[in-house]
């Protein structure tokens, strides 16, 4: 588990490679999105830290678990919401465009977060995805790899971007938005919206 403080958003992205069963959430986590098929399943879940000593918990059926921690400014909470998802087997790995809704106009309010799973360890998931910055690339070194990317201070809707891979393989992508919300009693500790930590691993 990355370093965190009370009120931080703990966002967990998990993959069950070459299987149809989506990873299950530990007690205390909320399901944000999940989808399974015969060649790969994903679950994205989250919770808000109640202390500085939270644990990742056991995500049953997860081959890869990636944890990021997000913090807003004082008296705010970071709210995650689903934008889009896609699945394919071609060399064109697509993070699908936003189908509805808009972003708030304040440049400090929104972060885009993209997660992807590819069943080839030779494909380059470290490519730049639009204006997003590479956050991590992780995998088992043999069968699959996963990647996370983000963009701070996003002010426009996501229009969709494709990364071209060298080898055709099963892939799955999901795009999220993290929005800073102001409210009485919220305890975000940052000066502006930022990412305090990252951790991850595979079984």
C-alpha cells in the first residue's frame, strides 16, 4: 500500500489474466467497474482511507493488483467515476471516447486515469496516450502486462485514443475521471490535486 493519509482516495485496478472471473473486492472497498471474458477480466475498486495505515486487502482471482493514492486540496474529497471501456484482439488498443457528461472548467478539479491490460509482454504499453503521462507498467514477464497513465488538470472531455501494438493480442482498457469535490468536513491534505503514491504487484 502506498503512503496515504485519512481522507485520501485509494484506487485499485486488478486483472485476472486469461480468465473470465473478475477479481472480487475485499471488505471495505466499493466496486467502480468490472468486466470479465475468457481471456481476461478486470475489477476497479476504491475506498477512502480512514487512517494512515490502510491495507490493500486480498483481491481474490487477481493476477495483477495496482494501487494508486489520490489527494485533493483541503476540505475536499476525490470522487472517481467511469468514462468508458473497450475490449479487442487487434493491434489497435483503444481507450474509447467519453459517451456523455462534461468536465468542470476549473483546471485543478479533474484527473484522467487510464488503465489497460494486454496479453503480450512484447507490446509497448509505455507509449504516450494523448496528453497522459505514463504512471506504471507491470506484469508477470511471461503472459501479460498492465499499464496506468494519467493527466492532471484536464479541462476537456476525453475524445478517445488508440495505441498501435506490434503484435495482435487480447486487450482491455478502461478510462476513469477523478474529480475533486468540496464539502464540509472533508479532510484532503494537499495544496492542489495530486498523486501521493503508487504501488503494485502480481501473483
